[in-house]
C-alpha cells in the first residue's frame, strides 16, 4: 500500500465516522424536541440546614397550592426516606411547577409516565414544569440510591379532573394515602 492509498483510506473512514457522529447528534436533538425532553436549568441555592424555618419549604407550605395569579405550584422536600408530602394532588390539563429540595443527601425525582425527572441535590432547589393530560395516579419513586430505606421512598401524584379539583380558600389542596 502506498502512502497516498493509506491517506485516502484514513480520510474516507474519518468522514464516515464524522457522518455517523453527526447523525447521532441529529437524532438526539430531534427526539429531544419531539418528546419535550430537556435538562432542568433552574439554579437556585438554599441552606439545607434551615429548611424547617425557611418560609417556602416550611411544613405548612409544602404540597399543592394555587397561586393568586392562578398558576399551580407544588413544593416538596425529599428527605431520607420519604417525600413530604406523600400524596400530591395536581390538576389535569394545567401547567404545574414542581419545586423540590433536600436537607440530607442526593435524591431522584421522577413522576412515572411523564417527562418530569430530575436530581434533587442538597443546597439547591430543583424546579421543573409539566402538564398532566389524563386523570389518574402516578407513582413518584426516588431513583437515586439514598441509603438503606431507599426502596420505600415514594409518593403518589393524583391527577384530578375539573370536578375533583377543589382547592380551599387559601389555594391549598391535599390528599391522604391509606396507611
């Protein structure tokens, strides 16, 4: 083989490899737009040692609330080995903003059957938005190993239709899970 043949062969295989990488990148970009997949980009810090006294994540402020402007916000604390609250009602066909933080270790936040998926890191507030198109229940497990009780760390998201969606006068709505 001559040097020229080797050079042409290397250029050809380099072009084939670059083309394959370009196709893979295009598939990722197109599918992420088509399936509404995007990484969470909210960068907000919080002192994890003061969550109980923090006005936003105080126990009385956790759960689902309709804001004065009509938007729906759900505040959740992921702690070893539970999500607080454990039952989360949300409206059907309305955008819901989830704000989640942790006082202890890294947790995973995933709502099965939706595109809601992020990591919950102590010291940061994870924020994501999603719309639930059908009424029903969605399991919300922790998908990051967080210790020995990890397998028991889950919550339930109850998607309510218009007739069931009845927040109180302060905008709060809650649900209970049977023990």
